[in-house]
């Protein structure tokens, strides 16, 4: 595992009410609490989590991703975490 810090940014997608959260660095128990709180506070119609720059994710971080998905699904919102950001070009370009 890398000693890099996790950083993340948010940006608006092209489609209205789309938010993209881009994570960069290892996503682990040690740094998941701030990300989790921020994701819980976000309520866009569509939330895209870009994990392309995350070299490692432990089970705690995976739990954050899954809980965010379940919460979005339960409130009728979309939550996407693509294998490649080109999959969702219309949302983020």
C-alpha cells in the first residue's frame, strides 16, 4: 500500500444535478470517515464516484461505496462508479 494521502474533488457533471466525486490515493479505514460524511451530505440526482486513481481500497472503504449506493437507491437517486470514465461521457464531459 502507498503512503500517499487520499484526496478528492467534486465537480458538476454536464447534466443538471449530476455531481462527480474524484478520489485520488488509497481509500482505507484510516481516511474513509471524511469521505463518508461528505458523500452522505450530497443529494444530487446522479452521483458519479470516480475511483480510477484509487490504487487500493480496503473493506471499510468498500463499505462506504456500498452504503452510498444503497442510500441513493433507497431515495430514487442514481449512484454510479464506472470501470472507465469513458463509459459515462455524457454525464461528465
